[in-house]
């Protein structure tokens, strides 16, 4: 199983660390658009301190590539942790439009928000409960 990993840009470091462990522990591949998608040299430049967050981004190309990456996945796993992330919310809606399964980890206390409930198949309130679910259903 391959799941597109939607998450805030600002928390990408700790999420990347968790993601790699999750893959090992569950056998599920998480497609991280910041690090696994083709041609994301913009993130490399930002991480290396050679560019600012929105410098040199081509919106049409970036969104097109992310949606193609999402479409090639078996579903979406989204992390909502309270960090502002317009992209994460839009990716959740696109996954729903594509009729992909949507799993959310909502750690900011808004797990009962009607829009999140309506646009997801399952909501977890912790990384651990998500991981347990996928270990048991794999």
C-alpha cells in the first residue's frame, strides 16, 4: 500500500523522521511530496538555506506534480497538527474527489470538525493510534 502523506511544510522535519519509522514498522509506503516526489529541488534549496519558502516556486507545476503524485497513491494520510497548511487541506479534498481513502491524524483537538469528518474515512488523534490501526489491518 502507498499512501500520499499530506502535512504542513513547517513541521516537515519531525514528520519525515516519523514517516521513515512508520514505513519500517508497518510496511506501508508513505509518498511524501516534499521529499519523495520527482523534481522537488525547491525543498532541497530551502532546507540548505539557499532559498526562502516561496522563492522560485512555479505554482502550476508544483500543484500539477503533487496531484499526479496523489493520483498514483492508494489513498491519503494527512497530518493536521495545528500548523497552518493550506496545501494539506486542499490535498484532502482532492483525494476525496478522486475517491481515494482518506485517513487523518488530527492532534490539535479538532478531530470532531464537521469538514474533517465529512472528508475522511477514519480520524486518529495520535500517531500511535494510526500506526496501531495500520499494523492490525495490514
